[in-house]
C-alpha cells in the first residue's frame, strides 16, 4: 500500500466512514443517498481513504465454531532492547488479533483468539514463550464481550442519515454480544477461504472473491450472506484513531460484584468514549475497559464520570496505549494507519512459528 502522508480526513470523509460503520458492505449508492452526494464522489473519497490507510473494512470469524473458543488478553513482559522485534514477530502470528505497546509493567498487550484453554497454554508456551526476549506472560480469558471496537462509531451522522443507512436492514449480529449468533457450528474450508479474503478487504467485490476462491458468484454471495447474517463473521469499518479525533486509548482493569457486573457493563456501554468492555477471568479484576479520548487531559474527566455513573465498580489498574501496532488483522504505522493486512488464520496450529 502506498501511503499518502499528506492525506487528511475531513467532515465528509468522517461521515462516509460512519456510514460504513453501520453497514460495512453498503453500496456507494446507499451511502450517497444518506449523505445526499453523488455515489461516484463517495467511491472516490473511499479510495483515497483506504489507499492512505486512514480507513478500512475488514472481516474476521467470531470464534472457531467451538463452544470452548474465546478471546484472551495476554500481557508480555519483554526485554527493552527486544520489545520492537518481539512485537513484529507476534504481529505475524495467525491467532493474534491485536498488538499494543503499553505503559506500566506490561511491555506489550495482545489479543488472541483461542479454541480452548489448552490451546492458550500451547500458544503461550510454544508460540510466544520461545521468542527471545520475552521475560514473562500473564493471561486473562474474556468470558463475556459487552462491547468491542466493532461497535464503536464516530457518531457524526444525524438521525435522518442513520435511518437511511439502517432502513430495511436486519439487525447486525456480531457473534460476540448476541445470544442469537450460531457459534457452535464449525467453519468448513470454503468458509475459511472466504473469511480470509474478507480479512484482506471486507468490501472485496463478490466477483473478485469468486475468482480468487475458484467459486461461482452465486455461491460466494450466498455463503457470505449466511456467515454475516448468522453472526459467524464480523465486518467492521476501522479508522486510524489520530484521524478520528480520538487518538488516546487507555485500558482500565476493574471489578464489580458478580451480581452487579452485567448491570455495570450495560451502563458502561452507554457512556461516550467506552470502546471496549469485557468480562475477564484469570486474576483479581473481572472487568477490562478501553477508553478513547481526545487528549490525555480528558482522561481524568472520563474517570470522574465513571466514578459517578458506576460507583459499584472499583478501578485497580490503568495502562496507556503508547502505540497500536496491529489491530484486528491490520498492521499499523506510527500514525495508526493501516500498512497491510495480516491473515488471521485462527485455525492454524498453536505451535506455528512467526517468521524470523
């Protein structure tokens, strides 16, 4: 990808991104109708945004078709001199969704998709633990997802524009928060092939997918509709956070009583700036939150609001994201822009080694 470092997102660009956050594979005609602009203009602007790595649409499987599969947060303590090299190697691992360089005692924080806890053990021992410079690991299983970056929006559309984008559409299942998603079904070879193509480009035309997969267009159209409609694939429109106006991400480790945790999480989901809210297991805290803010100075205001809105929650630890290196299968540059897609072949063996 050739990145245009001079490219910047204006208000219309943000509106286009917001439209695709609602319907990632929406036609340019629909987006143009919502924004009252020519579809050709929409397509041209999206091409500029995606070519510059400012915004992109990607797809990934929701789990591995097994009841035991889950997300896991892994904290890596690394030798300072080896941290960047470790981050680059971990980025290549097929089970690693995201990699962040973080403040505090943890050097790197990564999010992985695992088929079960035994697989997580093998991943830590064979894939990560053998990388030179990794001093220690700490892991937390995500037992419930209340919100994810998949749900995060810019919120720049007015109600009428949102209505156009959502008119006639079935509610989107994400396979994470919906009990309706069919996650117990396995993925066959064709499913996996199409999911990897959507990971490369979540807006890849059906004709292109069909040609690359060696399938008919009708088969691809039917398969993709089924995967997305049943919540077995998540499509999301992402954006470089500095270009979105909310460049700061911080993680909070918190806890709430077991009887209150669902109510606390639902309150948190409604608060602006909450990008991620997970229930976790594996240590003292049982909640993990990601906040996005316009500046470092805004963090204290957000935490004060959290204390007022959810007094039942106790914050135990905080961590700043110094740099996002990989996000949901996309390697990012220093400006948070997409450089390339990294295949999320989450069905690969746990012992698969990253390139040296």
